[in-house]
C-alpha cells in the first residue's frame, strides 16, 4: 500500500492562494461596466447557470480583451468539463495579461500536469521563480516537475541549488529520497532519511518512505520500529496504514488488521485514503475474513455516512456473505444518494436477478437509465432481466442496443454483452448468430468462462463442431476448476464425442461439485449406460425423475422411456 509522493497533495496551495477569490480581488478594473459584468458572471455561476455564464464571459471578453479575471473564469469552467483544449489557452492568456497573479499561475500549472505536459509546466515555474526567487516551495515544485518529466538528474541538480539557497530541510530531503528510490538507489535514499529519523522530524513522509525501504530489504522489524517513532513524532494517523503493511509482511495478521482499523477510526485520515485501502481489500488478495471486512465497512459508514461509496462497500461485503436483502438495501441507499452511480445500480439489479425479482430488476434498470442514459452496462442488465423473464423481443431490443452503445467500452463489457446475445440468439433459434456472438465474446475477453461454457454446451446439444466445443469446455474448466456446471458441460461434450471413459470422470466431478438437478442426473445416467453400467444408470435416471419439475429442461417422456426400456435414447 505504498503511498507514492504526489506533489499536488503534499504542497497544496503551492502558490499561496489563501484569500484569493474566483475572480481575483487584486487590481480590479475601475470601469463600472467591467465590474458589473464580473458581478453578473459570478451571480450566474452561483445559481448554476453555466450556459448564460459562458455567454456573459464571451461578451465581456469581446468588450474587455484584457480582462484576466474573465479568462481565468473561462478556463475554470472548461477545466471542470475536462475540455483542456479551451481551458489551457484561456489560462495562458490570463497569465500573459497578469503574470504576477499567483492564482492564475497555479491554475495553469495544474492544467499542464493534468495533461502530462511537464515541459510546459517547468517553463511556467521558471517564469514564476524569476519573479518570486525568494520562495523555496517554488524550487521544490520544479524538482518534482523535472522528476515527473523523467529528468531526474537535472532534478537533483536543482535540489543542490535549493539546499544551497535555502538550507537543508526534511521536506526537501524527502523529495531527494523519492528521486533516489526511483533511480534504484535505495541505500542512498535510506541514508538521507535516517538523518531526519534521528532528528525526530515531524514529517510523515520521512517515516513512511524509510519504512518502505526496510520492507523492500525484508526487514519488517526495523520498518515497524521506524513507523512507531513516526507516529509519535508526526502525530499523523496515516502511518497506521503503513504499520498495517509492515505487520502484514511480518505475518502478524491480527496486528495488521488492528492498525487498518485504527486508521479507519481516525478523524484525520481522509476518506480517499480509506477508500483506496478498502478497494484493495475487496479487489485484491486480502487475508481478512468477511467479518473483519464488514467491521471496516461499518466504520466507513459510521465515519463518512454522507459518502455513497461507504454504503456501497458494506453492500458488497454483505453480498459476499450471502445476505442479499441487506445488501440490496445498501445499494438502494447508494443510488438514492448518487443516482449516477452505475456500479451500484448494476449490483442492485444483479441482486434483483439473483432473487428472481425480475419486475423489480426491470424497474430499477429503467430508473437507472433515466439518470444514466446510454449506459451499455445498465441497458445490458435490463435486457437480461427481460431474457430471464422469457420476454425475448424486449430482451433483444435492449441487448442489441447495449451492443450499439458499447463501442467505447472495454473488452470485458463488450464480451459480457456478446455473451448475453449468444444466449438470446440460441433461445430464439438464431444459431449462426449465436455462434458468432459467443466467438466475439471470447475474442474480447479470453477469460469469459460463462461464454465458453454456454457455447460449448449448445454445440454439444446440436452435435456440431464438437472439437471446438471440447476446446472451449476444457478452457473454461482450466480457468475455473471447481465449477460443477462447467464440469457437466465438458462431460457432455466428451459424451457426444464418444469418449465415455473421460466423460464418466468429468460427470462424477460435476456431481460432487453441483447442487442436485434433473439434467445433471440424466447426463450421469446416460454416460453410465454408455459405459456399460446399466444398473447405476437407471438409478441416476430415477433420481432425475424425482427432481424433474416444470422448470427443468429434461424431457419427461423420454426419461420415463429410458427407465422402462433400460436403455439410452438419443
């Protein structure tokens, strides 16, 4: 969980922005018309009337082309919309008009960094330094920018200049240590930081970075010792997360959890850091139990009740624990707080489908789409709800629309949609289209085991292209080796290929790893019969008969004939 150094976080307010308003209070023009225009723009923005504010900005600039405050306002608006092509030139113009305004310089710097244009950022910082050469934080910013621009040796030269001009400091040496580590010189970095450790520096990064070096050296004991000192000297609760890392490496799981918990209980550790840790716990390989994960999620809800993702995390864990009704309630809370939370809507609809509450799934899906129009993921889920409900016409409309909307989505989402279409097209007897959809699903995501399994099974039912069916079924079982459903499919493919011995091996695995079903036991009986074990085959067919119900895909009459005639019927 190493928190790498980020200049925009550590030196927030680099250009001393305190006391500056959106339009800049210094040297406002005395022209009454200009002042009235600024006031009108500010009023429109406060009302959220962005369209008219933009019109007012353009009208004001046409009358007052030297209005630096207006160029800055224009840049801010377009930057919020991630339109840097307009935001950057507007910010540049504001800086050109009033180069002494540090607000404008800071804003333009952030735009350059957002675009990854570090050379332009270095050029800008040099301009600012030429006017404010007495400010050490500007030199530190230049060091970071040069390092980000892959000019680390030059950054170290600026470090030497800065140290000579302003003297040594722990913040400056943390910068040097980070650069040395990125240059694969951890021993030198360690020496730099050990000096400040001995001086009891109040800067968290001294201890965090030094502990990382010790952990990389397989020395968790020393890392823990450093962090213990760091907590005392810096009084920064964020170091609890570093301690959790160190105790994890030391295989002290209980202590690791205790320190994560301390960080989550802290009022000074911000939510973004807790969010990052929780994401790692939920999506990575965590040693924590589900109960421990829920304890952390409960703390997030308690400490940050107004942030939707806290309820989302708790819902995820309850879902993993099989407590679907409670998870559903939390996902409803999440989308109630943020109706544009597509992931929460998706999970809510997924639970509806798991609970077989198909009308609710469709209702929630359409409500989600009203807030997130054009979302291929949400459109897909509504289509699948209609498909499970046997409303194939509506299912086709939604799933094909989802595919049309998915051009800019990643391979995982596209694969999911193609797999759904494969299932639908098979159901409505469009077998060629079904095959193409499954092929596309696997092409876009080579780990889509559901698409592989379903494609293999339907090929085996049709007794077509059995070699390909066997290939896909085998791959699905390699990727998910304990799925009884996938084992049953592979057994059935091998059965259709006449490989009865191998088929018997796989169907026996499937029986061990699956819930009892009529289809499974009928397959087992068929394979046993072809393997020369007629008595055992009849027993399995009889089990299938007892489990056969209205929802089963088993042909009741054929099954009855198999039992009475004591033979396999194709």
